[in-house]
C-alpha cells in the first residue's frame, strides 16, 4: 500500500492521544498509580511482580552500569521483582557480585538467582546490620531502600547502613513521592511523614552524601531528591 504525503492519522485517534497528553504530571502520576500499578501483580520483570516506575528502573540500570557496584543491598523486597531485576543486571556485569535482599517475610518472594543472598529479618535489628556489613566488607556497595516508608524507619536505616555505601556509590531511597501528595483522593497520599522527610533530615546530619538531581531527568521520579551519591 502506498500513502500520499498528505495522508494523516484519523482525527479521532489524534484527539485520543492529545487529550491524554494534556494531563498534568500530577494527574499522570495519580492515574499511573491507580490504573497501572494497581498493587502487586500487574507489572512484571521476567514474570516477577515489580512496582517501581519504569523511568526509575532505567535510571537504576544506568547507575549500576556506570558505577559497577559489587554488592547491592536492597532493604525491602516484597515479591522480589526489583531483586530479580538487580540480580540480572549484576549478572551482565560479570565477576563476583551479589544482591543482598533484606525483608521480614518471604511469603510472596519469587525472585531466583545464585547472585541473591536473602536475609529474612527486620532491617533495623543490630544482627541484620552486622550481617550485611560483613557481606559488604571490602566491596563496592550500593544500597536501595524500599522497606518501611515511615520517616522514622527510613531515617534509622539511613543512619544504620550509610557507612556501608562506598564513596562514588549511591544510597537510593524510594517512594519519597508520597511526601509530595497530601491531597484527599490522591492514590499516593499518605497521612504520615514519609521517605523524603527522612532524607532531608539525613542530609542535614551527614554531609558525605548529596542528592544527585541529574538522575531525575525523566520529569517524574518516585524518588525525589533521593538518589543520594556518597561524595566523601
């Protein structure tokens, strides 16, 4: 079939997409959370449920490829979609690498890889911190926090694990976006202080880290001001 240069898509199709593009970023995030994420089980990585936003997953892989960590500590794993994703990325890098997955339950955990080391315990427990420290000793370490999102819990984990992050690597704190939405009816709105509140307090306390805002290049991130690069 040959088309003339003047051929255009139908007006109905054009209007359908232009109408969607007129959404504010705030409305898009709310629709994404309520209609696409829908809780666990709707988005998958290699068949395992994953809930991180695609643009943040892309940023994660850029960081891993650039900084080449030997250990990625994941605080909070749920079904394990992000765990599987991280293990697959590390396997592409080759060498002796591992993902240390920390969670209080493995009931829904589905990730599987020889690179995954599971610790089934509370992240705040002294024994957990000690075990993770031993696994990271002498190795380039990056941390992703996706556990309890209440500010107090996030702040405590920032304090407990920050020393393990190697200079030049990142402590990424997920889902601080909940602190940007306090309106009624917004899917992401929470009534409690969340990760971003903890991050701001932590940055006042620890000058070794800086928020790398260049990692937020996709306009919407679920991790505002929370790609924390250790610079000292």
